[in-house]
C-alpha cells in the first residue's frame, strides 16, 4: 500500500522544483517567499475547496434545534457522564429557563453570565439563553473568585445562571 497517490507525489515534486528554481535564480530569496501554488492550484484552494456544497439555511440555530425536536424528540441530545437528556427534555428545560430569563429582561443584545460545573445543565443554560434572545459569557467555576468577578464585571451580564452549590446556597 502506497502512502501517497501518484497525483500527490507529482504535485509535491512540482513544488520542490519551483522552490529549487527560485533559489537557484536568486539565492537571497527566502524559502517562505516562494509561491508554491500555481494559479490553477491557488484557484482550486480558494474557490474550489470553499465552494458551498449546500446553501446555508436562513434560520437560526434555535430554529434548527426546534426542527430536530419535532423530528425526534425522544432521541438522546446530550450526554455528560451518566446524565442524558433527550431533545424533548432539553427543549422543555431550556424553554423554561428562557422564560425565566426573558422575565429578567434578557433579550436581543443582552448578555447572560453562565457559571456552571460540567453537566447537562450547561447545555440547558446555553440553549435557554439563545431562546431568550441573549448571548452568553461562559465562566469556568474553577477560576479563582477574583477572575470570575473580573470576567463578569467586564461582560456586564443582565443576570448569571449558576447552581445553588456554586452560589453558596
């Protein structure tokens, strides 16, 4: 079994010849300044590899999630250790949180701090913030208290989603 196909070997060979030719013609030229790709190769990389195969849907991530809930609410959506949430459960819990957040004034251009230990609750919180129309700033609770304070002070969240244990109660 060959490690590289013939096309790859030929392409790398052309690049090597190009580098050596430039260096022979101008020994002061740095290797990093040599254009390896031909115009056709450059076009392939820039246009060909980046061509959209499928149109990007003009719906939000929250709308795409809602469509998935309709398709298969009973399927497992989140797993963290032994914890599991189905799409239906995640939708229900995040929707409840979104309602609470909206009641606290979270909406478009609002920031919500999220300080939670790793669990399915993190996904519930992030989705709940999005459903309420806000953006989140996640802060790792293992950070020193001073660092958490600085991050939250700079973000200026409308509120902070955390657990009773982390809130000290």
